C-alpha cells in the first residue's frame, strides 16, 4: 500500500492492521523473555509491565524501533512523528462479565478543559499494539472494535462524556466485532476508535482485569501478551500528556506504593538520558522523537512512582488538567 492509501485507510476505518509485521521467530523470542520478567515484578497487579520495567527488556523496547512499525507510522502520521512512551506490556488482560467498549481519548473529555482538538479532521493520535498470539474466542488474545466508530468523535457528534455514556456507548456495545489479529500482527488505531479487550469463553468469573486473581487459569502457551505505546503527529501529543498528568494526580496517587501507576512511570522518564542507548541511537537514525519532560519536571513523577511521594503533585491540582506549558 502506498503512504496515501494507508493514510486514507486509517482515516476511513480508524485503524490499520499490519499483518505479519513480526516473524514467528521474533514473536517466539519476545514471548520466551516475558514470563521470568513477570515473575520478578514486585508491582501489583502483575498484569502490567510499566514503561520503566519495559525499558529493561531489550526484545520489548526494540519494538519501538522496529523498521516496519516506524515505516507504517510515518506513512499514516507523516514525517514529524513523536512517540509517547506510555509503553506497557499487558498480560492476560481479559475481561469477564460486563465489558463495555471505551475510547482511549475518552478521559480527555473529562480532564482537559478544551477537547475541541478531537474534532479537528487533521488531529492524529494513535496507539500501536503488538499482538503476540492469535485472537480467539476461547482464551482471547486481542481486541474487539466498532469499525469506523472514531468518526462519531471526529465529526463532532461526540460532544460530551455524558452523551457518550448514555447514548453512544450503548450503540457501540451492540456493534462490537472481534478483530481477527494473529501473532505478529501490529495494529495502529486512532485514539477515538471504540474498542475493548476480547472476552474469553474458557475463563471463569474470577478472572479480573485489575487483579492477579484468575491469571493462573490461562496456560502459559495461551497467555495473552500485548505491547502498547502511543504515537502522534508532533504537537498532537500535548493533550494526551496533559490528561495523563491530571489522571495520575487524581487516580494514581491514591494507590499504594508498588501499585499500577503507568502514567507516573512514563512521566518520570527523561529522554534520552533514561533510555537504553541502543534504542536512542536507532530512533535517532529513524528520525523518531520521544516526548519527555525535563529532568526537573520529571523527578516528582519519578518519586511518585517509586516512593508514592505524590502528595505534593496531588495537592497541586483538583484533578483538572491545565493546558501544557
Ligand atoms: O486487551 C487489550 O489488548 C486492550 C486493552 C485496552 O483496551 C487498552 O489498553 O486501551
């Protein structure tokens, strides 16, 4: 597909699926690396490896510099690419029971004072997902989407969070379709595309997304591993970051030390200093930038991540985002 075709497909469908972007060998190598790393994680729940831990695992962080992924991102988003290193590996994030769809940008309606950028036809912000197993109905392995649902936001009809909750989410719920991803596929999807984790018919009711209960029900060879991070046209990342700061203050500061704090984890990382030199070099060659706070700005987030010393940050705000400086 030409760059023009890929960009058109992304705009029309809200996503682009790169079939077989990773070889079977690449998938096997990453999958083999993950269980011992997860075993050593002290954070709970053990379903999420956060940005800081991901940067210690070469087969994981090297994905950000994967030539096929960068090439596709560039074709879709243009030359001025920026990554937001909200890098995470999710393990067995498989819901049971109520499983409403969500949009990755939905919190921006609540936390950002002005969310009109979301209806700008040129706004480009997406998530990259690398799937390390097939998406099946028994143990799941990927996501369901509402095809072309991103247009509900993009055309201005999604004007409030309340409207989303009361009307649109119900409509999306009825039209969700399993996306038939295979191990090694990479999905690049618009932050406005409705999606949810695919449910698994083999798992019982004690498999909760936000705890470790039930994870043992999934045999390791069928374990669901997905690597995600964000990518934007340079400049369009600022809104996501502003929202993340507000969410971290409001939601993550209340969690105990050692709990899941993905936003504090990546906000506390300074690029390029805190990154593996091998990754920095590759991204430099490819011309991919990485969003980062300065050391001075990042340190309080690092402290909040490591020591739970987030009181000062939490007190700074009532949870409402301010426009980024
Ligand atoms: O289960 C998955 O892979 C998707 C999780 C999800 O919806 C998200 O991270 O936004």
